[in-house]
C-alpha cells in the first residue's frame, strides 16, 4: 500500500540533479583546522555537501560526544569559504535551534532518534514552518513502519524536502557488518514512497573502510540516489569511528570505481527480452504459490493427525533434520544457506500456524 506524502524534489542550489548525490565529511567535527582542511580537499573534488557531526550520541558514557555548538561556526566558515552546503545531525529541539541559528543547510535525524516517536515529534514541532531539507536515517531495528512514521511526522509539520538514509540495522551476533544492510527494508520503503530520495550510508553499514566500495556499488545497482560517506583528513587519528572513515583521496578513488548503470531501458530489443524473462519469473512464482498451497494442505492433515493422537505440534528433531537436509540440497542447486534457512523457517512457521488452527478448532 502506497504512502501519500506532500514532497518536493530534494534539491538546493542545483545540488541533487546528478546521481550519485554525495555527502562527505568527518564523523565528528573535532577542530576548526580539521573541518576546514577536510572541506577544502572535498571541495577540490567537486563534493558539494559537507557533513559533520556536532553532537555525537554514543552507546556508552565517557566516549567523545562531539564538540557541541562551538563547532557550528566552523560549518559556517565551510559555507562562506567554499560555497558548500552543510549538514549535521540533530537529536533534540536544542540541536535544531542551534543549527538553524548558524545557517546549517540540511539536517538529519539519527537512527536512535528515529526509533523514538516522541523525539521525532518534538523535532517536527520545532521545524514547523521552516523550509529546510531533512534526512531521516532508518531506526536501529528493522521496522519500516517506524521509519515511515518519522517521515509522516515531519511531513505533517510542513517539511517537504525529505530523504531517507539507509545505514543498516542492529543485530545480535557477529557479522562482517557493523550494521546489517537488510536491503529489503529500504527497498520496501522505496516501494511505499516511490518519490522519496534514498541515500545509503556505507560507513555505518560497514564499520570498516575495507567494505565501503562493495556496499556503495550495491546501493548504485539498486538505483539508490546517493551516498553519505564519512571522510577525514587523518582517519586513523579520528576521535570517533576511526576504522570506518577514509581520506578525501580514498573517497575519490571509490567514486571513480563505481559502475553507474542505467535505470531505464530504451532499447526495444533489450526491453522485449527483459519482459520475456520477467514473464517466466511470474510463471514460476505462480507455480511456487500453488506448491505452497498444497504443502499447507498437507500440514493441516498432519495437524488433524496430531490432534487425534494428542501429539504436540513442534517436533524439534524432525525440524532440525529437515532443515539440514534442505541446506545440503540447496548447495547443489547454487542456493545460499542464508536464503534457504530464512525461506524454510518462514514455511515452517506458516505450517505451525495452520496446524495450530486445526489443533484449537
């Protein structure tokens, strides 16, 4: 189901026309010299939006939490000396007022704040009547409705230049990412709000500079609009998130290596071929649904048998054996273990749901 928002194109002084839109700058504004040197090098590369954290929400106390409002005049100097647009994160009403006072051009709402509807509403109320672009990062948990709710609150306050930042999602357990991308969440947001600009934050997804190019390329292959990349003149000495920041020179190399593919197909022959292949996929999808329908009919029969013989629904050993067998078979068919595990967990849960209805009828 689509979401109707009153949006305007996310453009300022011509910035926003070309893809990818790139926002770059340090995780934290640390000193005036660091801010101006980084901005100077980025400006020489043609980067038009300078991002820097002024207030830094940290997981634990006693970590560097930003320089606070004394860094805002540094951003003002970036505007005056290089003509760049400036952007920073706001987490409360005071941050909003201070940022507006110093002429910050773009605000963004962080993942922790997005997860708190009360905080988002307070920021929306503070921005009521202000014409300023606002970027909203996904909430820390993979909840697309919570993310959409933040856009609705800002839009209801009259903010029409809105864009999304996909920065990945927290997860329990070890992965190669700092925040797991879960691409299906931003894809679903884009499906629900097609006109919404989507910017990926590879720095926070990766947590390591080694993975930045792969995630950035994936975002471009999905036809996302831009990237926000943490860039520092001396990343290894950064006071926050050192391992995920890169130099302006490394950013230039990353952007030079991006492959920008077409989003629209104009070649008639190619379009016809794609349509034929998509028709084949539709046919297989119909068959899949039919197979699943038959499978659930058998699950209901099993439920009847278990009910009549007073047997519990869940048979853990059978489920474990089946899953292991499916994973083994999947490897021979070039299907990943992750995909098969998620698929059959969902099928198993649906089978349980059908059997539960039978057992409790």
